């Protein structure tokens, strides 16, 4: 595959449901051989975008290419090269795990013998060989999701679309699924992933695209997006909530930035503008001189949750602590 050509290219996609614009000029570029995470609230347009790109729905405006083929004119060709996992499992509850995979193989025009061989191979890869002869209705949620992923890989797709694939999975099965996806990408598969789990996006994605109200509002690597709302921060948790103003004054002075606070957690947070180790050491020293006990203090980077909340404008308003109390005031 030519990795210089995008695996997915969307330009100005529009999709309307009555007076509602699910997509409102959405652009997307996914480089071949990578994982692209599409993040957004429910109703932001993620699933609509995936349905258009997988040829299950027509756009009302704009254009899109998948693997160099036009989604409007070459839908049939595209379908033979992609795998899709939606939010609900597509496997049959009555059939066994093996029979499900053989059925998918036959639907993709594999011969009976080849379909059985491929089914057994995938059952082994996804740790389902021991339950291959059991009806799927007896499977756990994690087992069903792994079977669903296996079914999407019957023909080893060049491009895999995953629409919130780990919703409802426990942490163990989520990690197993992540490991499988990493292996697919190492083998050359491109993945477009929609998810509401920010840790999942942080773990898997080479690139993230944030979508809100049908439009892309930010994109970049996880580190690039975190840098958009600031670099390292100093977090301090105090033993005595009444000392927040005094501690805020100290942090403002040593960091050169205005702290924010979560009084209910006795927590202060301030961005670090200069050398992070020097600033942290100075903050700790000044707090000790002022007799302010810190239950916990440390450096951290912004999380993707904070990036998402700030860039989509849905985060809670954080309180700025007044620094009226003189440093070193009596407790």
C-alpha cells in the first residue's frame, strides 16, 4: 500500500437530519498504517462520520475517499477492503463462535475449507479456542467483543473502523483488545477509532481529532493537544483548606502564573512557566517556611480529559483563589 496517500480523506462533509446538522463541514485525514482517534460527546457527529466513510450512509455535501476510492461512487470496492465494528456486536447469538466466523468467511466468498481455517486461526489469536463450540449467547461481554473483532478481520482489512469498540468492557478485556489492535497496526492495518474513553485514545492513537457540533475543532498527537492548554503543572493538596489563599499566593509568586483551585478537594494547581524542578523546589520550600502543610505535592502534565473539556467548552468553571491573605499569616 502507498503510505504517502491518506487512508482516509474527508473534505467538508455535511449530513443533515431535518433541521439538525450532524456534520457541518467536517474534514479528516488519516495517514496509512496509523491509529486515528475521533473524540467527541454523544451527538457530536462521530458515528455519522463513520457511517459515511464506511459507505453505510450518503453525505449531503462534501466529499470523501477511503483507500483512494470515492465513497459515493466506489462503495462496493471499498467494502471489500475494510472492516467495521459498530457499537453493538454483529455476531449471531444462536450460532457458536466458530460457526459465526465461518459464516462471515463465506459471506466474503471464502471457500468452505479456507473459511474454517481462517476461523480457527482467529479463534486462537483472540483466545477463544476453548469456547469455539459454545453458542455466543453464553459468552461474556468481553468474549463477544473479541469475537466481533475477529469477524471483522476475516479478510484481513487494510482499514479497520472501530466505533466505540470497548464500551461496556471491563478493564482486563479492554487491555486485551488494545493489545490486539496494536498488533494489527504493526502488521500494516490502519485504524480509525471513535471513543469516549480518553485513556483509550491516549494509549492507542497516533493522532487525535476532536469533533464538536459536527466540525473538527482540534487535531494533533496526544502530546500536542496537551501542550495546547499548557505544559507541566504543580498540584498541591493541603491538609487545611483554610490555608488555600496563603498557598495560592506562594504558588503565584514562585511560578509567575495564577493558580486555580478545587476547594472541595483542598487542591491548588498552577502552570509551570520556567524550569519545572526549580519551581517545584521553590514552592515546597516556601510552603514549609510559611508553615503550610502539604498532604501531597507534585508535577504533572494535563490529561486528555482536561484537553477535551477545555477545547469543547464543556469543562467546569474552575475557581481562582483570592490571594489576599499575607504569606506566613498565623494559622
